[in-house]
C-alpha cells in the first residue's frame, strides 16, 4: 500500500502534459476519422508491445535494476502453482519504480502516435486487469496472446517470455518458450 501514491505519479504527469497539449492525443474520433483511428490504435499497441518488451528485458538484464527494482516481482516464483495475481503491476510484489518504468512506454507512445485519449485510458484500465490475469495460473492458450502459461515460464526461467499482451516480440527476438516445451528443473 505504501507504493500506491508513487504509482499515481506517472499518470498524473501524463494527464498534465496531455491536457497541456504536448502529446499527440486527440479528444474526438471525428478529428482523424475512423480509418486513421483504427490504424493509430494498432500502431499504439505495437509500440507498447515493443517498449514494454524491452523495458522488461532490461529490468532482467541489467543486474542492479533487477536486484533493486524487479526482484520483488519475482517473489512468487519457481513453482507453477504459486504464482498469484498479487504479483501483478499494482500488486504486492512490485517496486514502485519498476511499475513506473514498465508503464513508461504508455506515456512515451502518446508523443509518437496520435491517440484518442479515452481509448488510451481504456487500454490502461484493461492493462491492469491483464497483468492480474497473466499471474493467475489459469492458462487459456490462445495464439498469439501472452497468457498465464507463457508468463509462468517467464517466472520460472527469468530469461524467456518478456512480452506483454502478445508473444510476438518474444518470437521476433528469440526469447519465446512455449509452455508445453518448458520442463521444470
């Protein structure tokens, strides 16, 4: 609970800069048209996948970042049956700066891709639900979705399946391990 005020820091700054007109957000779909809206949402989601994949991978690869920021997230590790939704982004096992760093791609994307602000907020809300679901040990394997099975492999091996909503970035960068292919040591 002590971390919750820190979690509000990035969204507060993001709201301020968006209201100030410094991002590429737009308030109404008719400002860009439906075709552009759909293309922008797709580009935004691709950029998020790329950004979150690399941020998550760097939090593992840079040892001081892992030790001091990301290791608390991996408290619920090593066995398939002990992962918990509490290990999600707003859960008990996440350092506030880790949460801010992994949410940073959402903010950066607003400067790069034009985005409907309400859609951005809905995606953020759904992301909170998503992070709980990939830590719940209920594996509904639907390609190309990064389900709980894939993310459980990440929590067991520490070096695979860094992706967020999909497995595409792991596939592209060679870090994908299928849950069925993973054998516990």
